[in-house]
């Protein structure tokens, strides 16, 4: 945000009628177990919400990181999922107020993890706050063998944004109609 003058972006929108969104850093972890890290991300989002308001941007896109896991040779444990959910929800509560004041939506993008129960539980809580929505990324959904799709369709009224691209095997962000997805569907 420090490298793009919001007034210039707003002027481009006015001149071309093209609307812009802002994609937050993929690694921004609003559920981090480290308070200082989480607060740093909340501050970044807060500053970006102010910037977006000035730029005339109405949607910030973000990912939901899966949180801390304990990995053993035969499985992974999500034993800290409740703490993650609490941290993420606390961050979203703060940012939701700011988003509502600035008339901006925060849209949480599927990252091949919406099929996980604790992520769904976290999303269910987040979606109760004003100005919190979902982004459906078709390529991420495809590389997860469409495990995100069920949750997204069950919450279709919350979908505010889409990243439409093709996928080939486990490679997303492919050119439309040059991969394996039925784009028209």
C-alpha cells in the first residue's frame, strides 16, 4: 500500500470504470498463536482498510492459514484448533468493525482447506460478523479435489468474490479453457 497512491488508483477506476480489489499477503496469519505477530497482521489489515477506503476499493481478499499443528510420522494433530479459532475470530471481530466503518468487505478465500472441520468452525464464526464474506478460488478448489466446494455451496450467500482460473493436476492459476476444469460449469 505504501507503493501505490490510492488517489491514483481511484482516478483509474473513475476513468476506466474498472473496479479493483486488494489481495492481502498469503501468509498473513490472523490466527497466529503469537500475540505480537497477530497484532502486526491486524495493524497491516487496518492500515490497508484505510488505504482501500481512500482508493475506492470495496473488497480485501485474504487467506485463512491452517494454524499450528503437531506432525508425527503417521498423522497430524490439530490439537490447538480451538485456540486458533479464538485468535482468528478475535482478529476478525476487530477488523470487521473497521471494514464496516470504511464500507469495505473482507473476503476469506478458500486455500484448499475449507474441507477441514476446524477451518469450517472458524469460518462459521467469522461469517457472523458484518462485512465478512467468502472468495471462491476455482483453481484452489480443484487442486484440493473439490473439498472446498461443499462448504462454499453451503454458504453461497456469503460468496462475494471469485478467482476464476483453470487447473491442471495440482497446478492452479492456469489459463481459462487450457486446463482440466469445466469452466462453464
